[in-house]
C-alpha cells in the first residue's frame, strides 16, 4: 500500500504552552473504547478525576468540557494524563491530532488539520506543495470506483497548478478553480476529456458573475452550529471588502489535497470545489491585513466548520440550493 505525505507533514511539533488556542479548548474530547476502559481502572486522584469527567453519548465516551477546557488541561498548557502517564496513555484522538489519515483502499493520504494553530502556520507558510510517497507490504483490495479514482488522480495536479499560475491574481485563480471543478465534473458524468483553457474559463466566469451578495453567504454561516464566541464575533463584524492575501493559495491547496479525492464516495466533485472556494471567500472577508490575523482566521474557520460534521454536511448539501452558495454569487464575490 502506498502512503502519501505532503512535504510539510513531518515539520509539525506541538508547541504546548506557547499555543494560542488548544486542541482541548472548547471541545468535549472523545475517548476511544480501549482507553476509556483503562481510565476506569486508574487509582488515585487522576483516576477519580477522569471517571467523574467521562460520559457516554450515542455509544461514544467523552471527557466533558469544563470552563471551556478539557478537565485534564493544566495552566501550563500541558495535559495531566500525558504528564503523569506518558504519551501512550492518551486517547487515540489526542495522540493523533492534528494528523489526519484518509484511506482510499489501495493508498492512504496523510495530512494535518488546519484547526491546529501550529499546523495552520506550517501549511500557510509552505513555500511549495510537494507530495512524497512510501510503500508498505500491505496489498488491500480496492474499495472504491477505480476508474473514477484514476480520473481524480489524473486531474488533481492541474487543480494544484491553477493556484500556482502567476499569470492570474489569487481571486482569479479561485474563479478558474471553480470552473475547473465543473470541467472535471463533466468527465465524471461521462463527457469526453477535452483541454481546459484557464484564460477562457476566467472569461466565462466573468460572464456568469452577477452582483455579489456577501450577506447571503454570511447568512449561511450564521445559521450553522457555532462553537466559540470568537467565531460569532467574527461573523458579526466582517470586512466591507475582501483581502485576497497570498496565503489563500496555500489554504486552497490544503483544501484540494484534503477534499478532491473524497468525491469518490458520491461522484460529486463540484460541491467540494465550491466548499474550498467558499472557505477562501470567507477568510478574505473575515481576516485583517496582518499575517497573524490571517492564520488565526483560517484556523478558527477550520475549527468551527471542518471539525463539525453537521456543518460540513450542511455546506456540501447546500452547495446547489442555498442562495449564498450559488455559482453566480460566489463568482461575483470573487471577481467584483
């Protein structure tokens, strides 16, 4: 089996007490079954504290958040469990975060979560997007449509290249990417392969763009689940004009890497490309000029949206029905 890694993957190191957020901040932490069973056997104050904080819901075990923090969080930003028992005693999600793994049957793609501030900083400052692979002895049977996966593997590099094409501004690249999504969707739906012309696609995008309605897009996000007061405040005070900052290129490439192949499950590439483009539009309206603000905005967006399956489903399902997510509105907001 092939294991694929972006070039920055091994650069990540947890910055612990220097982190401006926390992976156990404002979330109820899920505990896998084996670890939960171990915690229930622990003696002493730590065992008592764990058992009092653990609860069951929908067949899963969680540590209940207290004062917007995991009860195991210490003032120095470190975890009581790890300090007392070592890294291996952490639950699976705590050991792995922010690393993510997407298994496509015959290969696995590894990456980082943008919802971690340090991972976000690493990814948004990446100088180039390269992918390396290693091979293990595993030989699993394919679990997905191999013809579709071959098409996605053949076309994804061009999506990355669009975001690196210096002939176009960053917002123009986003418009071209959206048009490219429809171009490849046509092939998924059975159309013959034809050349893609970025300049012609941009001209077509300009013809499709209407008058941008950012309040309609903002309304989509204000009606999703909201985890933090910071996000609620950000949505209440957007910019009057977007800032198409350079790191949006890396943000988009992260989205392409994470979501492009996922359409192998439902044959719908367009909804994922629209989601990626929408992420960038929201970041452009909610960020300030300085890079720290841009990192913070993107990280918070990911925490609120990507780490909430209900929100993700609502955005993907609403790609064709919600007024704020129409192609004409997204293109107008990008190209205005």
